[in-house]
C-alpha cells in the first residue's frame, strides 16, 4: 500500500483532538485526526448511563459554541458527545473514525514520524497525542480475581440493574465513586463506600458555581498541584442538578462509610483507621474555599448573598465515630466490589523515549523533547484546567502556535537546502 503523508497527525478525536483540529484548521496547517472508534467515544460508551458533566453548560464548553438549553444545567454524557460531534462538523474537522494507531516511531535520517495504523502507514512531520488521561482502568491488586465476589471498574459500570443482587462496596470516593455510590443507594442497594484522601469543594456558594469561583480566584490557572496533593482525588458532582458532595449526608441517607481499603484475607476486607481524618481534611479544603470566596466578595464589594449555613456540618455519623476496620463480605451480603480507582496512561504504541520512570510523558506545556511530537489533554499539562473541556481548548491553541513556529523554521530549512543544491549544480 502507498504511504500517506500529512503535515500533522492528531491521535484521538475526543475533546482534545477536536480542539487541536480547530486550531490547526484556523492556522492553515494540513492535518488529519485518527480516532479508533467514534468522536468523543469515551463520553458515549466509557461512562455510566446517568453521568452528567461535572461543570455547568455555560462553563464546560469550547468558546466557539454553546450547549443547547439551560446554561446552568449539567449536560448528560450523550449531550456532551453530541456537542463535540456538532463542533467538529461546524468547521469540517478532517476526522477519520475506525482507525487505530498501533505504532509511532521516528523516521530515519529525515524529519517526521512513521505512524502505523489499522488502515496502513502514514508519515507525518508532526504528531499530537490527544488520547487523554482515561486510557487504562486501574484495579488495585487487593482482592484476588478468583474471590467469590464480582469485581469491576467504574469504567465498566452502567447502572444498578447491571450488578448482581446484593450489597456493593465502592472503593474510591472521588467524583465517580461518590456519584455511583449515591446512585446505588437511591436504587435500594446496601452500599459501603471506602473513602480515601480527597478534596471536597462546594458545588456552589453565595449564588455562584464552583467553576466560577475557581475562575475569579485564579485557581484554574495554578501550574501544579500543591505539594503532597498530587494523588488526592476531587469529590465534585453535577448529579441531581448539582449538589455538594457531603459524606455525612451520604451516611445519613444510608451509605456506610469506611476508611481506605487496605487488604483482603479469607473473605474479609480490612480498612485503614483513617476515615475521620480523611473526611476532616476534606472539610478543611471545603472551608478554605469558602474563606477565599468570602475574602474575594469583601475585597471587590460584590453584592452576593451571605450563606452562613454552608459552614454547618451534620453530626458525625456512627460509621465515622466507630468505623468498621474489617468487613466479612459474605456476612454483609456484598456481592460486588466496584473500583472507582482511576486510570493509568497507556502509550504502548509509542516507540519514542518520551516517558519518565513512572510512565508519564516528558513535556513542557505539551511540547515533548522530541521535536515534532506533542501531548494534549493530560491533567496539569499547563495548569489545573488542562484536562477540562475549556482548558484543553486553550492548551491546543498553544500547541498549534508551536507547530506553526516550527513550520516556519522547517520552511527556511527547505529553502536553504534548495539554495545550496542550486549553487552546487552551477
């Protein structure tokens, strides 16, 4: 088969790939986007049925197009996927679906990369990896796979009816774990929720959404997480119209909270004695956000309603004051362990020395040490907002600028080589 050539190849047509395509199109850079499934496939088939965006529609979008309907609402997952499809169609994004990239390596003796795909080989001067952070579900090796209990990752959860009858242990209390535990509890399941270290921001405060507060306080633009918080998950939700995740409230509604899942032996799970500490640290994070918001209102003379009740917590539930340290799964009727424990990156197709010892990409604002190769859509790529819908759009603009700059140098190189060849021929 003949080798196809293109200036810039983008891998992945989720929010990062669509954003990248828009900026390349605007700059007149010939490019192609490859997607192994459909546009925004993760939103369609890689999430549970009732998932909604964690930010309101007015905020979680690209600048060039609004969501249909109420801007204060939290769009359902299929609405988000439809949004990206419409957005890509709006500027005619050159997206080729159903094509999987299997290998990327450097071309020998000349600029660019050889990209092997399920449909043949493409040579590109530039490659942008826009595959995002949700690549390989992680299930900790705590409970043996042959244990008499169903185990699945939140990536494979769809709805309560999917699970076997019986109680459910949800491990992980970030956005996914907290929302799924709440949904299961509302469906009448007995639910245990394993709570680790977390940040717990207010969904809204003084009439403004959390996303608004992050913006006006400049917190979307901080370049890196605070020391020691790199692995702290965030519990925020747009479910039920958007409400603050309050673990004491979840306990009052029937969920049994436990500490971090530590080990398993002879049908019993053991938990760390850290539940109260984790919840109170989350409370501190929550209250610090309110303090910053109040200071901003005072400093700027804003007329926003006071909300003293936001600082009032429910009493600590019994499961917090007298926490379970072990749970006999059979005795408790637990038939499912649902692991909401995040994802690992997967660059098995990348044959370039661009990953550090932990398997994370080496880059500065998405620009890798390998000239012509870029990363996009990763958490903290340039700032806190980098993996969010609006943030990835701005990161894509920066990377497009870098590609255009390098194209100008490449054009000069080509002209210089042509001139040298012409002089040699005289």
